C-alpha cells in the first residue's frame, strides 16, 4: 500500500530567461527604446533596407553625373566651334576624307614670290579613312605646283590666299580626285596654348638646329617641350635639309603628340583640364558647317590610326623639289605626273600598303 501523508511540496519552476519574440511593454522603471521590426526569421531588416536604398541612390547619382558631364561638355564645346562654309558640294567619293590645314601668321619679312598677298596656309594634310584598308595621312607641300580653279598655274597655298577655304578645297579635290567631307583649319599659333594645356609634349628629331627665323633650338634626340618650343618645332623650315617635307613631318609629329596626350584615360577625371583643352583647341579652330565635336573625336581617332603601325603617312610621289615653271612662281614642288593619279586612287580605295610613302625624291 502507498504510504499516506501530506503531499510533497515541489519548488516552483525557475523564471524563463529567453527573449520574447516581441518587445516588452515599456515600464516606468526603464524607458522604452525603439527597435526595428524584425523579419519572420528574427533578423532586423530595416537598417539593411536603408543601407541598400542609400547605395542605390548613390550609384544613380554617380551614373547621372557621369552621363550628364560629357553630354554637357559636348554641348558647350560645340557652341565654341567656329563654323565656315568650306565644302564644294562635289559628288561623294568612297570613305571619309578630311582636309586639315594650318595657318602660320608669323611676320618674318618674307616677300611672296608668287605675288599673292593675304592669308596663307603652310600646312595642308589630307586624312583619308577608306571603307576598308589602312587610314592615310598625306601632307601636300604648300609650294606644290597646281592649277587653281579660275586662276591658273600657282603654288597650292595661293588658293587659300585667293579664295580661302572654299577655293583650297576645290583645288585639293581637283589635285587628288577625293571629295572633301570634313574641313578643319587651325592657327598654329593657337597650338602653343594647346600644348601648354596638356602639360607639354614629347617631340623627337635628329637635327641640330639653331634657327633664328623659327626660334627652334634643338639637339638630337627626344625632348619634353612646352608650347613655345613646340610651335618653333612645327614652324622651322630653312634649317631642315628636307625643307617643307621635313617641316610637314614635324607638324604631323606635333599633332600626333597632342592627340595622344588628350586621349589618355586620366583626363576623364580632370574636368578642369578638359575645359582648358576645349578653350585652347577651339579658340584657333575653324571647321566646316555641320562639323561637330563628335566629328572632331572621329578625326582624332583616324589621325592616330594613320600614325600607327597599320597606317600610311608621307607625301604624294614627288619628281622635283625645285621645279621652276615660270609664271613668276619661282621654285615649286612638282608631283610626279605619271604616279600621282594612281597613288591617290589607291589611297581612296584603301589598297595602298601601310607604311611611309613619298618624301624627298632620291634620284
């Protein structure tokens, strides 16, 4: 039989110490503290959601800024371009053809032998981007003997003096058989500011020069130069055994050095430098009507391609560097009449092999 007696007194269960799934009601002894609403699994989500929202907003703001800045910069730059009516309206030829000219307003006391006065262009380059094949950058010597429409025999740069960009375009089209699609004219004095805006450029020459006319003082090799010395480098002609041909090569080198400098990725994070470059570059630049800042970028890309290992640089075939045809023209540069038409036909069609072409005739 079970023993009888008073019931056994068991100790009460200890108080539960687990945290409830919801915050306790505030009491007078302890102030209430706000807590985020927990998720179903007990992990608070409000702070995490807030952080994500802040990150998304920040990313959107940065993307908008990255998109808006170049668009705004392009609009501002387009407004600073000087436009002129330069194109002839001739029927298109394959590819895209740029005519780049550089004017040098230096007053060195020289008297024009061909009797022309007024504006002069000392740099004339044809940049041809064919539908397929290598890009070509061809310098036309300023003293090239040509027939200027409406004026007759003359030096090439006389066309610019007589009729500005439109007559020069027509003369180059007649000479090359290429229709000019884009025209860009830069004052070489303005390149001084552009070189300074990019912080100087590296130029190379094996000449020893101390030329008072251009101001070029040079020892053989490559040198980092500022605007003043870069301009002298592009101007010098008399102390160069290759004359205008050598000067054209140095001018191509200078423009190529500037193009490489402004294409560096570091400029993307330097808005102040970008604006300085645009001010310097557009201040002495004139382009054909319809030419915009996007076309300028395409031209720079084409220029770099021509100067690269897969491009073509040089001059048309030259038969005589001291051709004297009369007409009170003095010494002129005569292009080879037997080779020049086929040369420009190959340039137009992109069938000419990459590499240097033309130059001073060797025989």
